[in-house]
C-alpha cells in the first residue's frame, strides 16, 4: 500500500508509491559517457581558455600552466559577479539588489575521461580541501552569507561540459530552502533538546534498513522520506554545523566514503547522471547545536510533473529501504 512519509527535518511530505515500486533496471536512463573529440577548456594545455585560477594544487609549475592536479577558476559565464555593492532597494511593492556573489568551477582532474567515482581517494580528498579553502576565503567577504558547493554530473543533471568538475556559488542571502531546513532542525531541537540529524544517525546505523555503509566517522543512508529514487545522504557522525570546519581526518575519511558511495551508485544504476550538494550552515552563523552539515546525492531517474509542481509533494516509486539494500549489496 502507498505510504505518506514526513521528513523529520523540514516537515515535507513524500508519497512512497509502493504499488508501482521500481527496481534499478526499471528506470529509463542514459548512462553518462565521456566522448571527447572537442577542444576542452578544462584540459591541460588549455589553461588560457579559462579565467585566471583562484587556487591550484600543482607540482611546482607556474600558475595558469600545465602541471596541475586540480584548479579552481571563476566561472566564465557566472550566475553572479563578485564586483560591486549590493545596493538593496525597493521597486514599489517589490525588493531587489545587485547580483553580487561568486561563481567558481573546480576542475577536479587533468584527465578528461575520469569521473569523480573513477578518481583516486587522494584526488577526491584534494577536491574536498579545495572546497574548504575557497569557502574559508569567501567567508572573509562580509557581503557573502552562504556558500553552496555542488556537482552536476551528466547532461541530464545540468552539466554543460563533460570534463569532471564541481562548482561553488556564494550568495548575499541565505536560500529559502536552507533556512527552512535550519528552522525545521531548530524546532526539533527545541522540543527534544537533541539534533535531529544525530538522532537519524543513531536510529539508522548499526544494521538499519536504510543504511548503505558506515565508518567510524560517517554514515551513508537513504533518508526516511526521500523525494527521489535512490536519493542518498552522507552524514558525519560527529556533530558539526559547518563543512568548512572539517579537519584532516574527517576529509580523508570522507574521500573514501564518497568514492565508495558513488561507485555503488554507478554499479547499481549503470553510471547515472546525478546532482551532489553539500548542505552546510550559513557563513555568518556561529556553530549550531541543532544543525548538522551533510551531503545529498540525487540520481536523475525521474522528472517532476504536474502533480509535483501543483502540490509540492514528491512521488517516489522506490522505497528507501529497497534502494539502500541495492546500494548496500553492491561492490
């Protein structure tokens, strides 16, 4: 029988449509493949085709030249620009401000054909360090309120270049969805005097039905009320509200966990397109007892239609317990 499940953080309801449950092979999808053949601005030797790098890990070569392991550059076609003042103002009953922010691209590897799951643990760890370094740098800019770190893998997930890369967008406001998540976590904390994410970890670890894998530092799980089939979360066991506060041991273990999780998704779903997002607390907030940074991975297997847009409900044809078992049994 179908179930209505409520997300413990946001209060969002989700329909788990068990009457039309789908296994991994039931989804129509095109595996992400890298063709090559075109001049790629992210490949070594083409450094002048990108804006000058903001950060790079390299073996002693000159900036903006070959010899790098990872580069971070401003997005050539940014959603927001770092120059200028916010100039908040009214327009009758409306509000507006200048599009001030930052939009950056992380070129994860010099290898045009290596997806994130195919990179080494060391490469992934360096990407996580680059995320942390750039977030801390942007935190010094008082105009910036929130940094979103994300990856679009495959055309169906919004990637416009096939060379593996991730992105950062810094915003002068806290996004509504982030605020709703923090507000929901705060309500739970005020009622129970515990972090809702920490409670999820306690409930779903140690052989829980929705657990995918665990280490001494992280839990990978299918959330209780997932919006999308095979939606997967990675949560640090140690409570922390800000991703940028992670230390060496945390990032080292996260590199292994992230690589293993993506490889399981690739195996079970045949290399799907996906979105990966790091949810962290706003830059100007002190450490929060009620909020817990985490990573969400959403394979692109279904599309929102009229019911979803009209109601805000998501219909998920794969129960999270089954999705977790497929991923748990992989590899």
